[in-house]
C-alpha cells in the first residue's frame, strides 16, 4: 500500500480500511499463533476434567451421576467469566484481560488436585473456569480486529476451534498420564503448559481498533498501523478515523440498542442450544461410551476424535462461509449434527461405528459453533464487540452447563442411555432453527 493509496477521509486515516486491505504477513500470523496457543491451553484446562472423571469416580467411590455437578459448576464459572471479562476487555483493552485470565485459570487448574470431595472439586472448577471463560471473547475480538475482512471468518474460526485442539491433545495425553502417574498429573501438566504460554501472550499487541475507539491515537497506534502497512506515512502526528468511537465501554443494554436486539437474542439461543448438544458430548462421552461397553481408553480417544473433527469442521466451514455465505453452510451443518448425535447411542457398543458418528457430530456440530462465533465477531461494532461476543459466550455457557446436568439427571432416573443422545440431538435442531432465523435478519452494523 503506497502513500497515495492510504485510505483517508478529510485528512483522517481510515485504519479500518488499512487493516481490511493489508496483505496477511508475519505480524498478523504472530498474533494468530499466540492467540491460538492461548486458546489451545484453554481447551486443555476446560476438558481435562472429563478425561479424569472415570479415574476420580473409581478413586472416590462415587456414582457417575454425582459428577454432573462438577461439570456444570465449571461451565457456570465459564459463563460468569465471559459475562465479566467481555465488558472489561472493552473497558481496559483485550491484552491485559487476556493476561489476567491466563493467570487465574493457571492457579485454578494447579489447585484442582487438592480437592477432597465432589463439593470442593466443583468449587475449584467454578473458580478456575471464571478465568477460562474470560479468555474467549477477548481473544476472538482481538483476532477479528486485526484480520482483513476477506479472511476474517477463517481466522476467527481458527481461534474459536483452537480449544478443541486442546481437548484432543489433553485426551491423548491423559490416556498415557493417568495410568503412569495418576489423574492429578493431568492438572499439574496443564498448569505448567499454561504458565509457559503466558510469556508469549505478553508480546501480544493491543487492538488498533480498540485504541482508536478509545481516542489513544498517538505513537502506539501509529506504530501498530505501520506494522500492517510499512509503506504508509504514519507517525505521532497521524490522525485516525475511528471506526466507532465511544465514551464508555459496551454493556448488555447496548446489545439491544440500534436494532441489535433481534440478532442478540437469536445468537444467544443459537449458541446456548448448540453448546447444550456439543458440551454434553465433550463432558459425558467417555463415561457414556464406557457404560455402553466400550473400553475406557477407546472412549477417551473417541472424545479426542470429536475435538479433532471439530477443528477440521470449523476451519472448513469457515472457508465455505467466506465464499458462499453463513446461512446455507451453518444450517446444513447443524442439521447433519442433530442427526448424527443420536446415532452415536444407537451405534454403541460397536466402537468403530460409534466413533464414525462422533466424528460427524464433531465436524458439523462444533463447526456450526465456530460459525456462530464468526457471526458474533462480525455483527457488533468495535466498542461493544467483546461485550457482544462475551455475552453470547456467557449465555452459551448456560446452555453448556444445562447439558451435563441434564445428562446426569437422565442417569439418575435410570432412563435409557440412548435418551441422552436424543436429548442432545433435539438441542441441535433448536440451534438449526435459530440459524435459519438469523439468516432472515438484516442490519448494517457499520464498521466490521
């Protein structure tokens, strides 16, 4: 981009257009790599409780249904974290909130092995997940605000599906760590890895769009824009056109102003019902498959396959979203997932067939979740973006928390095991209907 081509308006440099038209280079890839690493570790820390659940149940001599409160406590903590730290990211910046969240969930995950009963374990998991839940909205907002418009969906999908890579890694590692060292070392190892990722996270830049929206258009902003467009004449005196300027950070009320109310409600319902389905599988799949006669090691690996398929699905569907639009892609994927999930229960105890339907559920179900994150990251303007993504994630975690609790209730009442999968599939159909409704919503939010 030459000096003549720098987007300007009445002497103001349009940083949003600079970002959208900049070629992808080392600066953006470093941001993507660091954020992805943070989110991978988030996935390890979130899902490690499901991998150790069978071992803890055996060690403590408790019924599997009693573990539902532990799963739900962690998800409720993530709900609180997303609701709390999303708006804080709009107030204080994406970077400092991400760093604080890493510190919080690292302390929590290392403290988890010191739990002595179900209640103490649930409390620790709740507190740990407050930090885990706060990372997601700020990480997604940061990458969305540095991504050129032409590949924004793809980069957001990579970040949104990165926790699934953490779940996949955690599942494979847990299969080896638990027999060799005990379930406690799953958490110790996760804590060590979380500390290691804190160092590169300190190198993250603050969002240029956030700095401009806050009126901080001095040398820091000019230097960051110059990293995106080295040919541009940027210095301390450069004046930038803010994409959306706001005197205060966004809050939940802003998500219902200026015509955003319908999309906010639809996003909340869509994310909540999708996470009801997918998180129920992520947390309960090892226990469910083991109860249906599939060996423990194979059941854990099946969850890794679920996560791995979700990664591929999220990226592949995002590629299609960039080219043919979100509605057709997400509706189709959500329908397929809703049908595949109940078939897992029908297929078990045939491990190969059950894993096939697990893969389909992960590819299309978790892929659809990534697509909903793409919508949330693109529809809101910058001054309420982290709040929008954060509250969508928070309400989604409410659905996620309800999933494991509902599965535990089914087990407690001795209902057929297949009814758990059917329940999850019905939630997927609800998510499908909301995506159809979102496709009919039309609004121009201004700056993307």
